[in-house]
C-alpha cells in the first residue's frame, strides 16, 4: 500500500462528482432491503427510485443514470420486469449492476440468474463468493444469502464469469476482489460485524450503481463503492455497540465521508495478474 | 406569525385526541416505506394496518378510521385493490389520503393516478411539487420521487386539482402549502436534511390520514400533520449527526411531542387568498 | 420464581447452541417486517433467508433449519407458496412456526389461516390474544395487528387450538403464555413500550423458529424466544428515549445478551394445570 495513497484522490473525485450530480439509481431489488438501500443511496448523495411493474420499468430506466437488478425476493412478474429493464438499459447505455442474491440456494434462482445474464450481460456483477461460484459452477451450493467465505474462493469463477459475459465481477468478502479486463483490484476496508446486519451486500450493489453512474471505468466504480462501504463500516463499528447502533452510524458515516478519512484509511491495491 | 400562536392550541387538541383514540390507519402503500410508515404512526399514537389483497381490502377499510393510498411501488394487482379500497372508503365515509408518489416518472404511473382520482376523489391529495404538477399538467416531468422544489411552483396546479376533485391538496416543500376551499395554509416547520431520508414524504401522508381520522376539517388535518412532521424534523435534526441518527431521533420526537414544543415553534399561517 | 432460577441455564444453553450453529430460518413473512425480522435473526446469531416464489420455496425449505409462515400482508400467490412450504417442511421434519397476523381483521384472512392450519398443522402457532381467539372462535373480531390485550383472554382458545392441531400455542401479551402438551409456561419479561414499535411480534415469531431449530421441545423453544424478546426489550427500554432509540438498543441487546443478564432477570414459570 503506497503511503501517498494515489487511489484516494480518484475515489474522492468520484464521490464529489456523485454528490454534485445526485444520479438517479433505478433499483429493482428485494423487499428486505428496499428501505435500507434507498437510505444508503440518499446518505451517499445519490437519488433512489424503486419501480418494478412491467408497464413502467422501461420509462423509469429512461430517466435513470444506473440500474440495479437484485433478485433477493424474486417472483415471476419481477423476473419479467428485470428482463425488460435490463434490455432497456442496454439500449440506452445505462450501466447495469446485477446482484445474484442467494444464487445456488434453489435451482430456479440459479436458472433465473443465468437466463438474465445470457439475455443481457450487465456492466457489473456484484455478489459474495458462494453466489459467484453458483453462477459459474453447476451444482455449487449456497447457504441462503450469507457470505462469510473469502472472496478468494470465488476468484477463478469470477474470472471465468468476467470472461464469458464481459462484465466486471465484484466479489465481496473480508477482502473484496474486483475482476475486470485490466486485472484484479483488492479492497481491504471493512469490519467483521458487517455480515451481522442485513442488506449491506445489497447496499454495496446500489452504491456500485451510483459510482458507475459517474465513472465509466466499471472496475474502478465497483472498487470505489466497496471501499466506501468498508470505510463507512469501519467508522460505524468504531462508534457503535452492536448491529443496531452500527446501522445508524453507518448512514451517518456515508453522509459525512470526507477526503481526510479516505486518504488516511483507504486500502485499494491493484494485484499483479499472474493468472 | 402571532406571538400567542392560536394555531398551537388546535394542533395540540388534535394530537391529544389522536393519542386517546389511536385511530386505525389502513395503508395500501409502497414496499420501501411500509416499516417506517408503521413506526411513524405508532410513535405518533395511531395504529397501522397494511393489507392489499383484493379479497380483503374492503373488510379492512370497514374497521379503519382512515385510508392511505400510496402508489410508490405500484403494480397491476395493487391498482385493483386501490380502486376497491377507495370506493369502499367513500361508501363508508372513511377519509382517504392519496399520495401520487413519482407521478410523472412514467406514463403508466401518471395514468394510474388520474384513473384513481377520477374514479373516487380522495379527501386529501398529498405530494411534492413535481407530483402535483404531473397530476395536473400533461407531460410534466418528475425526476423519481425526490422533491427539492418549492411547493410554490405547484400552487396553481394544486388549486386546479383541488377545484376539479374537491380534495384538499397538500404540497410539501421547504414551506408546505395546503390548498383547501377556504384558502391556503402555509406550514413553515421542517429541516433541510429531511429529503435525505427515504419515506418522510410517505410518513407525512400517513400522519395526514391519522389527523384526518380525528379532525373532519381536512385542510386543518393536513396542516397539522405537516406541522408535526416539520416540528419533529427540527427536533431530530438538533439531536442527530446525519440521516441515520436523524431517523431514530425523529421517531423519538414523534413519541415525545408536547404542548410546549408546539407552542414555541409551530409555524402555520393562513394566507390571504388573492387568487 | 425460584431464586436460583434453573430456567436460566436451559435458555443460556439454547442461546449458545444457536450462536454456534447459526440455523438458517426461512421466513415467508410480511413486507412490513422483513428487514427488522432479518436483523433480529442476525443480531441473535441465526441466519435469515426470505423467499416466497412457488418455484423455489420447497428447495429453500430443503436447506433451512426452521420455517416461519407469517400472513401479515398476504395475497393469493403468497398463500399458494405458504401451502407448498409448510407441506415441504412437514415432509422433511423442519419445524414450522405460524403467525396469524391480523386473523379476524377480514373474513378472507381468517379463512386463509384456518385452511393453512388444516392442511398442515404447524409446530408452533404464535400470535396475540385477539389473533388466537379469531382462529378458534368464529366471528371474533381483531382490530388490525395490535395487541394490547392480556394473553389470559385467549388462554382457553389457545388450549383448544393446541388440542385440535397438536401445535404448541404461544400467546403474547404483558405476560406471554405458552400452551403445550405439558401445561402452560408463563413468561413475565417485557416492557410496555414494545407495542409502540412495529414488527416486534413478528420478530418474536422468527426468534421462536430460531430456537425451535436448536431445541426439539417446542414449548421450551417458544418460551425461550419470548423470554429473549422480553429481556432485550427491558434492556433496550432502559437505554432509550422512545420507540426510535428503542429499536436500535433492542438489536444491540440481542447481540450482547449474556448469561448474567439471563440469570438475574429471566421470569419463566411453569403454571400448575388446573384446567
């Protein structure tokens, strides 16, 4: 990690741009995290819009700067809307971030993910190690939506997924790994209490979309989002007594994140690509 | 603003009545804010019930003291239920508060609003400036569900909407404007951080319904709800460090709101109707 | 209440087991409480998964250690999924906890409950007094989803329901009553502010499922869950200023609950069965 931390300047620039433009992020996401996702986007400086009816998703994509597709609590009508929205986003050049929540937990869920990815490759896929593996490996098992696995365990699957879809693949874990055309970015920020709060993975996906709205380099956008999650998670953990007060402090930290904190604590590094 | 603040007595009386009766507010509302809306109603002293199946909405309206219709995350089955519930409420004399969340953001959304308003005029329409304009003006554009616009920008549209539907129109903004048969009420309470928290507009709609359940003067009920939102927003902002701690302090403030705070800080004024 | 409090040892043992195994609790529950339920399960040490599509609920039950069926915001497709999931759980020996939220508030809601109970008797039914009465007595009225009634008012209905279904019946109130084959357990922990926060009843149901995943004695599992709710409610009330800060402190208390607090404050007693 360089002492001058040149990555900090790039993140701070993206964050300032995001706060100025307040990009509208259209989220077709799961019921569990709609409120916490909307609040994370607002606290960061972006604007959320949730809409999932087949009658309107294409119109909503038309006013959005990024699209989130998160399959957490999927059902047939939502899958139809996801197909329409992803296709509309691709036609309009709107970046799409796909979150395969719980891929591997049921055969149908895994199949829906594969169908969506095959129909319209997203800009970025963001998931935990078991989800990324489930997308790549037939029969890989996921235990619900948790992830306490290392991202490393899914690096090979992520690289194969990136190669086959052209998407950047962002794998979350104690160290997040972002797999892009140019190699692998590793983000070391975060705190062990984070898996004890629901929806932080989904918030990471939404923040990834917000950064993709202001930075056309998808790998860097993904890394910036994961870094902001991790930095604010560290900040929140330092000012809370458990997962309840953590959530409160996390939103406050997103709102307050400044250049100094980023400069002092950011841990992004580019890995040599030996593969 | 009068120094004796006669409006404070009327608000305090409504609030006491509400806390005694704990009116049941039936909310057919969006997924994003269901939890925060229910908590705002409970903290205020009302009772929430959420139910949206066509098989039961008429029964639920039959035990409710007010009905909220909020189209935030609408889909076809929900629209059907909204039509049934609004008609049942009208038959039974249950006040209806309609929130056209995101009207203007898609053609379908705007059309659904117009159909619902035409089928059963509500007691009160509560929205932000761009939503109220979208209901009135064909082709007016809304940028998602945000509103940072002045309510003034929608005053003319609100007056036309009030005239055509017979509903009181409550337009939120830095100063909220309530348009009724007797003129315009302006509510000056609030805090700039409030648009950075999701669902406060929807909470305002739910509180409007709770006040409408205890005060048959719909314009006054709407003004009291907006004033309570604003007063508790000011209180919460004074005791918080960002949008996370704001939400916590806001619910605590709703629960604790007392006569003294209302008397000292309430800012409601009746505008001379020059129009 | 014994001074050595032998019940404390059994609860602490279950809680340790739960934190070690982190059982996966599949929740088919209502929109209002999905987020707060998931967070309560995570703070306790369990793992939540929410999934409701008919295409996948049987697969998800297959990886779960317990199933929650909560009808709060039911609609036809969800009822279909509940039938499938309950039957799958029974086939696999996965404990099922059924929460008849708002039973009695509409004819359809009451009928759906009776149909589900008749098709597949659950392991545990957890509801408030008016809900339990509505399941048993044709025409009993429920006022929404609130419960400020004593559990005693539903003891007879609970005993009849337990006898007819074979389920343990857990009735919440200022004192919770758990009706099982061996008699009645009474849990005296809790705090009067708890009904002013939405979703705590639903969280109690989810925690009941988590305890049922680690303790085959369903009555004891239900009592342990209600006791944990009550103990953490007392703890949270002591460190909060209203329903907003209560929720934060409640999650922190679930996360931190220790043997000492349980030993000092647990109030479970077995009632002599005079009936």
